[in-house]
């Protein structure tokens, strides 16, 4: 036995410090729930995890963007449904006016109602909006630039363009409806029917874009969920295994303390011999 350098105690002291650090690291992982707390835990894993976290946040926001776009398209579709209802009434009036049984006074009354219906068509076109986006007033200053970009993904160029339409009476062609005679009213019936088909075509386009956004939102949700699962596998603590390691490290710390105390007692024994 040597007394100038108690190598056994020095070695055991080093092992004790190592075991204490392992136990402290394990305690941090259990208390935070994270396997990676700082870069020195797993530098590569931390980098991958941070990239995934950024992607998850982008995907979650993109899903909400798609839902906003869906709401906007539903607003436009509902407004066009009202426009079609107005046009349906206009078909009835032009058909009625094409009957020569009507007197001039009757046709004047029909014309007055058609004028009111045209005003309603313009009111719908120029006032319908979603968060100040005037989807049915394309070509007017309030509807510039005439389309709306929906960011549907977490990366650049992952977007859907929603084009606005002009649903005014001039665009539909019903501003020229004439019911002053049988011939004029008969021609106006075709004009109004063409307007109904045009409005239906716009609704069809909006419906296709709405379905596209619904798929985009669903895809963003699934991608976010799967990315979250992968990020969790990289960063989160596996609690059952960590509890086992923590218990093991506690035992090792206790054992190291006990052995270190024993080695220090050996040196004291030498002093007893020298007395």
C-alpha cells in the first residue's frame, strides 16, 4: 500500500463524478420529458428535430390557411346561389312578358321588377367579401389584383390561386334584358338562361378549388401528424427506459460513495498502525 498517492480512491472519485453526472443527466431527461435538451446531448438529432419543428409549425399554419380559403369560397358560392335565384325569377318574368296578353302597363311593371333584380345582382357582386376580399367584383379597384393566393404548404410555391369573377349585371349580360315586346322578351329569355349557365360555371370552378383546398388541408394535417411523430421519436425521452437508467445510476452513485469511503478508511488504518 502507498500513502502519497491513494490511486484507488482517486480512481473511485473519478468514477463517482461520472456516475453523478449520468444521474443528473437522467434526472433532467425525466423532468423535462426530452432526450435532447442541448446540442451536446445529440447535435445531429437536435438539428433534425429543429428542422422538423419548423416544418410542423408551417404545416399547421398552412392547414389553417386552407380552411380560410375554404370559408372564402363557400362565401362566394353562397352569394352566387343568391344570384342564380335572382336570375331564376328573371326567367319567369321574361317568359311572362313574352306573352302578348300583357298590356303595356303589365310590361312596365315587369320591367320595374327586372330593374330591381338587376340592382340586387350588382349589390351581391360588389358587396360580397371575405375579409375585404371581393371575390365577385373582379376588374374593380376593390378586387385588385383579381385573385387570391392560398399558401397550402410549408415550402415556397406550395399555393393555390383563387381567381375572382365579375358577377355584375353587365358581366352576366342581363343589363340588356328588354321586355317591351314579344320578340324582345323572347330574346331576353335566352339572355337570362345564358347568364344562369355562366353563374353555374363560376360555381363549378369555385367548387373545384374548394375541393382542392380540402385535400390540401387534409394532406397538411396528415403530414404534420407524421412529422410530429418522427420528431417525437428523435427528441422525446422514452420514459420507461430512462427510469431504468436513472435507478441504475442511483445505485452506481451509492456504490461509488460506499467504495470511496472504504478506500479512504484504508488510509486511516495506516495511521492507526503508526500510533
